C-alpha cells in the first residue's frame, strides 16, 4: 500500500533535485548572440537571491 506513494515521493524529489533554472533559461536561446546575453544576465545575478533591505 505504501509502495506507490513511495514511488511518487521519490519521483518528486528527483525532479526537485534536477531542477536547474539557469540551464533551462540558457537552453531557450535562439542564437549565439542571445546565448551570450543570457550568460551575462546570469553572471550579473539574474537568478541570485537578493537580501531583504530593512
């Protein structure tokens, strides 16, 4: 009874572990110029978490 639930949980954990938004963003580039622009955006902190300013 718990085996199907365990399979679903392990599949969900694998998807969460394999999630890479930077790679997905770069793979959507249409040409080399677009790819370079996207790489620079990532280098400048597009996917970095910003600290809260209080």
